[in-house]
């Protein structure tokens, strides 16, 4: 759908723009990832509110994670998470074999070192969504071969 | 499909909201990074330009429109087809110069500012939607039409409507088939 293109282009431009500014400015590379993640956090919070307006109450943590994997991911990325694994002790691994934001980039190991930049926003998105559903978490991502990637969610017990 | 049809509309709306929210987060981040409004405006315009030069390919592929023969046809295309396709709204066009190369698009509803109530006091000259100007400029440049695109009126700054002005930089002349 046309909306997807707009978001994809905007996202890529944001990543490129932020890193370009960092190169010309202080050269603090780590800050860019934090900025992208915090942007994703804000967006995730807002989006999950609009999304869960009419849905039923969630039974437990696993239910929330399943919601993120199915409905949330489908709305945002037009597909579901391919694999959800958990150790039932607060760690979840979401695997997407064809991550929408990476498909246009490469299909294998090329540009692998640049992939994490494009995942920071989505990590923030997940963290923001979970935070507004009452779950405090840390989300990281790893890519071994594009466009498949894994998001690891560590629930923080308050 | 076990999902009711109403859900699909909602999902469509939400994916547009994703774009709007992301744009808002971007502007907020830029405001934190740059102190002067002018710098933020320039940055947004530059980003819009980069998006526009890529968006035009997507637009032409999706819409399969015929070649536009005049500036006014081009502007109509932007206002009716492109805006509808990407933002879900249409703009009305009016020609503001006798030479036929200055136009203005009037937007009653600007989806980018759906979640914005007002600009903060210290950011009074921020062009919140400056990305749109850059996108239009970039897209036009890729079809070999140099243009200047600016915001003439902005509802967020208190004007009645949101108006974008497009000035084509070459004299309007009969354009022959180039291919």
C-alpha cells in the first residue's frame, strides 16, 4: 500500500539524516541509535494506545506478546512475526524472516554492518508499545543474515 | 477471513497514523537538536527532497499516469492523484500568475498535523510540514521540472487554511514530445 512506501522512505531518511548530522557534528555515533530508539518509543506508545482502544483486556504477559507478534506487527509491517520463543521467565525472542525495513537493502550478508541502524527505531517501537501496556522491558535486535532478524525482549520486573 | 471488514479500514488508518506519529517524533527530535527554527526548516526540506526523488518512482509506477502537457496539468496531478494516494486527502489548485507558472494548493485537511494542537511559543516560525515542500520539489526535479515550493499559509500559525505555493522556474511554453 502507498502508506507503507511513505513510512519506509521516511524511516530510511531519518536514519541517514541523523547519521549524516552526527558525522558532521560531534561524531558521537552511539547517540544516534539512542535518538532513533527514543523516537520509536514515542511512536510506539501513541500507536499502541490508538490500536488497543477497542480490544479486550489481556490475560497475561504471553497474551500481550502474542498480540504484538500478530495484530501489531501485521498492522505496522503487513505481516506477522514468524517465530516467537520464550523461556517463560521474562525473555522473548521474536523472529521475523523477512523484515519489511530490510528487504530492500540486501538479501544476505551484504551491508550487514549497517543493519542495526535500521532496527533501532523498531526496537523503540516495541518497547514503547509494551510500556503503554504496562510492561517495562529492554528490547535489542540482531541480524545474522538479511532480511531475517531477531528482536529480543527482556521483561523488567519492577 | 474471520476478521470483520471494519477492521481493515481501521488498520489502514493506523498505518497512516504510524507515518504521522513518526513524522511528529522526527520534528520533535530535530527541535531538540537545533535551536533555530530556520535550521529545522532547512533540515526538513532537505529530508523531504531526498524522499521526493525516490517517491516519484513509486508514484509513477503505481499510478501509471500519462505524460502531463502543461504546468497546470502537473499541479492538478499532484493535488488530486498524489496527495490522495499518499495522504488520503485532495488539495484544490488555483493558478496565481498570468504567466501560468505559479500555482497554489489549498489543503483543508492536513493529515500530518492530526495530532498537533499548536506550535509551542518558542517555535513560532517553525514550518511543521516543510517535509511536504521538499517532497514536491524533489519529485518535480526528477521529472525535469525545476520548481520552488514553499508554504504560503499555515493553519498551525493561525492562518485560515494551509496553502502551498509552487513556482515553476522555467517559462511556460508548449512542451513537445521528448520521446
